[in-house]
């Protein structure tokens, strides 16, 4: 049983898009609401994309930059709080947290796609010209 769970988690961490699609389909079956299903899938798979970016960086360059990733997340959070405070004059924590978390999804999704493409091209070039 633990082997199956380990394999499923590895699949979701290495390819978080499958996790997104899985959560989307589950919520779509339950709620029959596409928009709500997309939002729930975004919210629940953000952490998968953050972990995937960490492992992609570790695979491509051989160094763990998890501390740097956490620093980026903290800077994004501080920016969201500061901008919300400047615009609204007060901080609505629920809206700030929601916007922060969805921005993290966009940021780490794009980082995941970019690092995946970079890793594929880098490995293809190294394999083609240096072996």
C-alpha cells in the first residue's frame, strides 16, 4: 500500500499537471461547476508546482535552491500585502491570501514549464554535441 502511495505522489510531484487534472475531474464530478472546479484545482495543486520546481532545479543544476524558493514566496506575499494596503487602506487577509496563492500558482506553473523546456533542450544539446 505504501508503494502505491509513494508512486502516486512521485507522479504528482514530477508531473503536477496530472494532479491538477485529477483534482479538476473530481471536483467537476462532484460540483458540476467548471469554474469552481478550476479554482479548487488551482488552489490545491499550487504546492505540487512549488515542489516540482524545486526538484527540477535540483535535477538540472544539482543544487537545492529551496531556501531561495521560500524567499521568493515570502517576497511575493510581502508585495501582495503592501500593494493591497496601499490600494485599499486596510488589509483584507482572505482576499490577500487568495490572490497571493493564485499568483504563486501562475508563477510556479510558468517556472515549471520554463524549467521543463530548458531541461529538455539542455539535455538534448549536451547529449547530441558532447557524447
